[in-house]
C-alpha cells in the first residue's frame, strides 16, 4: 500500500489524507475546494497557481515566473504530494462558487405539461366490488378519458397503503407518454401542486429553475459553476480527460449530477418542499455535456468524422440518472443536432421563436463554441465554430468569467478610463462584455488601429511595452482587488479578434451559402453568456455583430434555460424540439474553404471590407 | 450484541453461527437446509421434528409424543438456540430438493414472439454522413419498417463500442412494445439465437423452461420446490408470515427470486449459454405468488373483501426484478382474475384452448386452492374454493407430495392390497393420486361405506382401531422406508372427502348458476399437480369428477407452465391472456348459500344424489 500524507488547505483550514503521488489539484477537489484549471490538469494553462509549504515533486513549467517559483508557488496540477503539506489557494486560482445568475427572456407558452394531477374519490371495495386496488384506480381514470394507464413497481408497491390511509380519496400524478399514461405517484388530496425543474447544463455554469407547472411561474432558481471545470475548461479538454482516465466518464458524470443535485437541494430546502414533489425535469446542454450527464462515452465526438453516440435520448426515469427528484419523474433532454450543435441550441431556437416566424432570423450563441442558426418557419440551417474561450475569460491574461469583481462595462473619454464591475466590487479581471467594450473604446479613441495593435503614446501613462507586446493599463494596481495592474495586451487583443472573426465569418458563410445577405434579416437573436450585458453598438464597432438597425438585435439571455423551461411547460414544444432537430440542415465549417476566407477578412476592426459596416466607416457609432 | 452459538446439522455436517434466541428452523434455512413447515413456523403443524443434542429453549407443544420428547425431539420452529447444538434432521422432516417434473401437454402456437433479432450492415460514418450512432441504427431499422424505435441507457452506453468492434455489422435484439420497439441488446452477427424462459411459480414447486423462440422447442427444463414452504405450506400461511414479520415480504420475495435464479443458473451452465442471451421471460403463478414475486404486500388478499394490489402487472425489465437473464429483457406475468383465481388459471385456460372452442368446457385445477372455469369462445366464468391441502399431502397423517417413494397408485382385489410408488422406492407416504385411488378401492371393496367410515372386519388384518378413529393399514412397517405402518384413518378420509366435495360442489354451482348441467359439457380439462397420474374412473368413483363419458376428460398437466410457454411464443396469446381476464365473470363462493348446500350433498361417496353418478350407482366402474 502507498504511503499517505496530510494536506491542509488554507485559508479554508480543510485537511485531507491522500496517497503519495496524488496531485495537489486532486487533493483539493476531494476536499471540495475547486481550483481553476482551464486545461483540465494538463499543466498548460497556468491558472491553478498555489502556494505550497512542504515537499512536493513537480514537473518543470514556464507558466510560473522565477519570482513565483522562489516564493513557493506551484501549479496544483503538476505538484505531487510526497510529504505533509500546507497549501494556500489564492482567490484568483479559485472557481467562484456562486456566479451571477443570468436571466432568460422568454415568453410564457400555452401551459400544457405532460404531467398532470388527477383527484380521485373512489368507492371502497366490497364483496360485490372486489377489483384490485390498481384496477380501481385505472378504471376511475378510464372513466375520466385518461386512456391506457400503466404503473411502475415503486408506485404499485405503495398504492394499497395510500388508498386506505386516505379513505380512498387520493391525488394521482400522471405522466403522459403519448400512447399511454403512467401513474408516477399517488398521494393524499393535499398533494395538489405540480412542480418541475428546468436545468441548463452549461460547460461553465449549471442553472436549475423550480417551476410551477400549473401557472408557468418560476418559483426560484439557483446556479453554480459546473464543477467539471476541474477536469478541463472547455468540452474538448473534458473529452480528452475521459480518454486519458479509466474512470474519467464516471467521474465527470457524477460531478455533473452532484452539481445539479446540490442546486436542487438548495431549492428544496429554501422553498420548504420535498424532493418527491418535483415530478418532471427538462434538461438542455451541448452535446458533450449531454453525453457526460448520461454517462455516454463522448470519445468519437472529438475525432473525425465527429460522431456522437446519440442526438436524441429517450426520456427516462430520474432514478436511473440519480437525480434528486421524484424517482419516477421522467427526465427529458432537448435533442442535439450534431456533435457541436447541441440541445442548448435547440432550446435557444425555441426560446427565440424563430422557427414559428415567417421572417428570416439569425440566432447567435457565443461561448467557447459558437453556434449560429439561420431560418424561419419553413427552414433552419445551423453551423458551429470554435470561437475560443476569449469571451469567457480564457486566453486573455486578465480575462475572467462573469463573476463578482469582473469589469463588465468600459468607457474612455479624452483619455479618462471609467469602468463598472459586477457587484460594484474592486476589479479582479475583465469578463466578455468588458473585453468587447474595451476594444471598441480603444479603437474609437485611436489607442488601437484596425489590426488591433496598441499604439504607444508617451502622453498616455496607460500604454506601455509588456511581455506580450504593447499593453494598455485598464485599472491600476492600487484600484484592483488583486494587487496588480489589470492590463490588455496585443496578444490578448489578437485572441479576442480571432473569436469575433470566427463568429462573424460563421454568420456570413451561413447566409451566403443559402443565398441571403445580412440586410435580409429581420431579427438577430443573441443568446448566451454575455447576452444581457452586451452593448450592441460596441459589438458592431469591433465587427462581432453585423451593422444592422439596432432594433434588429434581440437579446434572449440564457436561451438554453428559457427553452428548457418552455418545453417543461408544453407538450407541443417538446414535439417542436424534435421537429426542429429533424428538419434542421447542418453545415460543417471545418471543411469549408469559404469559411477560412471570411475568417481572415473578419480579423480587422471592424472588417476588411468597410462597406459591410457603414455606420462604423462613417463613425456614426464612435 | 447478542451471544452467538454454533449449530451443526446432521447428517449434512453443515455448521452455522447464529445469535442466541434464533429458532433452529431459521438456523437451518440460513444453512440451505430446508425443513418442512406447513404452518410457516407457527408451531401448529408438527412437520418440523428434529433431534437436538444440546441446550434449547422451547414452548410447550402437543404435537410431539411423550416418547419423542424423551428421545430428544423438538419442533425446529419452537426450539431457540441458547448454546452450541448438534441437530439431526430426519428425512421425513425435509423438503425434498428435486421433485418430479410434471410435463405440460400443450399445442405449439403460431410462433410470433414480441422479441426479434435483426441483422444490420451499416455504412460507416463520414464527414458527409455524420448522424449519431443511435440514429444510424434507428434509421436502418426504420428502413426495415420497424416503426418507432427507442433504447434504454445500458444499451445506449454500449452501442458505439459494439458498432465499431464489429465493423458496423451487428445483430440488434428488439422488444416489440406494441406502439414502439425498444433495442434491448446489440451484439456481433454471431449472436443470432433467440432464447426465452417460461416460469411457473407454484406455491409448492417452481419450474423454469428454456425455450427457443424461433422454433418453439423446449431446450431444457428444471424444477425445484418453492423454498418459501419454510415460511408456510399454503398461500395464506405465507401471507400471515408477511403480516407478522417486518421483513416478511422482502424475505419471501428474495426466496422466490433466488429459487428461480438457481434454476436459470443450472439451465445456463448445463446448456453452455450466457444469461444475457435470455431476452424474454413469461411467468405464471397464483395471485399471492405474483404479489410475493413482485414484492407487493399481499395483506389485503387475506381479509374480506379480499382485494389484491393488482391483477395485471405492466411488463418490466429483468433488472428491476433481480432476474438472472438479460437485464433489459422484458418480463411479462400472466394476469390474475381475482385474489384466488390467478395467472396460473389464465395460463390453464390458454393451455386448454377452451376460450377458442365453440363447445362448452369445464376446467378444473386442484391444489390447496381449487379453481374451476366454465365457458367457451363467447363466455368464461370462474370460481375458486378452499379445497384444503389433502391432495398435496396435508391434513392426512401419511400424506406426502408427489415425490419419490410416494404411493401413487393402489389396487385392492379380494383383500389383497397392491400399490406402486414414484421411482419404485419403498413407500414413505401417499400422494394425491394414491389417496383418491385408495378411497375408491376401499369403497369398491366395501371397506368403507358411503360416508367414508372404515368398517372394522376381524377377518381383515388391515383394519384396526387407531387414535383417529378406525384405520386401514396400506403398507406394513417392514415394507416401508419410514419404519412405521402407513395407514389411512377415518379422520384422513373425512378430510379427503371434504376436498373432493369442495371441488365437485364448485363445478356444480358454476354450472347451475349459468343454467348448465354436467351433460352439456364437451370437455373437462384437468390441470394441476396430479393431472398426469389421476385414474379418471376412480376419481368418478369417489365423486371428485362428474360421471361423464371418459373421453370427456382431458389432462393438460402443468397448464400454468404450458400456458406461460405458449404466451412466451405468441404476441396474440399475450393479448388473449388480457382479454380472458377482462372478460371472465367471477363468482364468489364464500358468500353463496347454494355452495354450502352442494358441498354438504357432495360429502358422500360418490354423492348424496346417486342419480348424478349412474355408472357408480350401477357399479359399472367398480
């Protein structure tokens, strides 16, 4: 047996015993301390810096400065325990536990969920009326035109007791499975509410909404980071993790399920409710998240020709998925179109209503993976592009997610820099909307040129030469929460421009391929992580969004969640989701030569072809 | 913690450690030694006599003679362990492990089971053809007109690997669920057989048949006692056991499931097969056995108005029932009509074919509970009566089940008694068919009168006065395996006459209630435990069966098993089973005054009204 050592985490004061050779990152995870690890513990991102007091073995890394190394800093993913340790985890290396909950802006559909409660007043049995308890219930339901009714074993086991305990007056919960109805619960007459949850399983964030299925009202909601980030920031590094670790799939699956259950627990406690009352759940997430939630091997998604195990999972009972709701509740996941156009996009489409609209619309969901959908009530086409993690804080030195202390808005006037942060806290970094605003302002104020290069200006104390080209100081050390200047470098800007170029080029290719131009669009729906905070003019300024009348743009916020909630409330929309996926054409950009041409043209600010951006060319917006 | 003691069972030489206070019966069961216990360990039947060397605490009992008590005999159910013990379990106190396997005589239906294997040769995916693995399979099945196809999580988890391991050539096992088909397995092209099991869960015996679902051929079969007998001989004492013990239901449920799995294991090993290849199971059993198999509380069956939890269980997957077959195989149980007309009777009806016949038939299944069905292709009516355990060896001093050494046939000629035993072994007792033949012969030879009273005859050394009235010596001590005279007493005969009277009266009431008489019957189907061995003439002689032309009687043997096998092979018959149960009228004899009158009249040999038995009255058969 291997030796064991004690690791104490500071300032949490949590102690854990681990085997010799365990990484400090794994030791932290097993103590419920979540250290940021964009690369999935592969020693590539340098986000998991910790201060270690004690003996560790570590591979060489260039991601720590000589100063940091001398000071006792290590990358938690590379440092292996070989003795008792004290580990200090700095704020900036932590995954924040509760992030800002993004609202979804979706209409209330006609409420017709597939679960229903039926009160029954039954005649007690007698020698002359001796049908079985189950038949007594199903006959009563048949008299109410409920059609063919079935039941599962756990409910069957309690039916006799519940009927007698309640003097044959009960409330039956039925799940409509189209061709039949299943009794998923039976309880006292007082059990007359109808509760469900909508779950958005994002790569970065999980959100759970508790919904009243009678009124459509959101009772409460909770969100948290997807703790899978410990195994990799983006979906591909998580897939790699499962390929490289025998227990990888089961680890990632239980992480995501525990994460959802934690949020359900908070909701249930806070709202003074029992888990059993939640009798329906609808999930949305990208294709990889769906594979990992169901415990399916995502391996083939990563390798050409990029094949998922499934695009549509038949709905199945909660008990099979370890979800902390009524074990007989049927769980439905929004279907995926392809390996990179997932159930979250299907949800976006439903939330936007674009597939019920005669007008041509474009839908853009920007995350690490960007998805674009074009269409109306007669056709839908989709594509996806690898946008990169810039808008979620990755590949940008002071990039952070939309958490408290993130700079989300920036104004520059006459050299004066102003910004606002989420929660009005001292800044820790810049989130997606802040990055876009910053570049737009830098461009409008002539600090950067159309290629994004920072112009050194002796009169401007904020411009200087740094390790990654020139850099612009957004916030001075003394004003920040991290005791450092927050800067934006030439390299950062190039990464952001690549992201915006990928998104714009995807839209352009999709339109051109099907014979449309931007001017044909009546709506551009913006979904996703910065949807609520994006300044449209500034997004047009940098060439992320096309130069269209401002009222063309509609922000639907977290469409993945909103769409899931709408499907939770409506059987028609559940059918619609399947229809959307079945009828949507998908084009693969990774083999499109047009995409590379468009991408290259879009790397400029706002674009190589200025006539695509008349308002910017004529400085209307700047 | 309680003290533990060692108990050694002889002659098995099995040792078990048990807590102080455990009954010797429970200690034996936990060592897989099955001691007979008709009353379910309640100290009422006296069948569990054991010889104990060591200290036990025991309640008083009158079921042991003074001689037995002095010799160290105890009832295993009353004796509680208070020290280390040596326990000798005599042969006559044991549940025999393997009993005679009764054949079922049933026609082969048109073979059309709800499971099917479909070989698929798929085009491998490419960048131009990138549907998910599941869609690739379901699209191919759709092209074969398989309709709507679903899949469960365990099969979905392996689909990608199996497809690639077999170069996209696979065999898919589909379960037809009427409105949809489910992929329950996917394997290499060589997995092309289609195997199912038919299971008869009798109160006394469990039988499992391994069936080729392509040809309908029975590959092999195994049977064993239902080890639940340890908890009570008949269904009611088992129900009482569940009422009196908190873990009673779970104990009885696991006993029955283990029993079935033991037989499946034997079949699988013997036939060189994997469990996973068994992709369908059909079960039959009486209503209480079905409740106990599914883990449902049978309590209300025993109390007026005698309500079962269910009469029809939706088919469900093997994994939910701990059955050792393919975990995704759907298990179907034949539906029950009422608390005392179970799925075994539904199977009997199917096996007899009476519900497809224009002619009026009567079906009689005699066990501890007797069931009678009257009808044809336009109507069916059923009733049940508490026949008592006489024909299965209960309530008769030397009564035994149809096991090796049981006297099954008896002839008396000029005072000379001849008999044959099962397996041609020295007699241990008399089984059902032997009891009927014996009484018929005693009556025909004038040893008993029409009331069943044994006439003492000084010239007949076999008649004598005993503790239970007069008695007749069937086998002398020196000829038996148990070192005792095997006798039939006045009390035994009264018990047997009550049983035959209950059966005959049930038939009569059913006929009269619906305006028929015995002469209207074209067929009398005899199912159940002595079906194969019954001498029709002698059964008519004692008034068990009506006096009809001998070719009216058809023995279908184990109809519960035969019917289950037929349903296993045919979707139509599965539908038919539901139809039978839904359309069958049931009459409750326990509240019928006509029944009591008929029962009393039938207590004579052959009957009070001799004109009902013209052949007996005129001594044609005697």
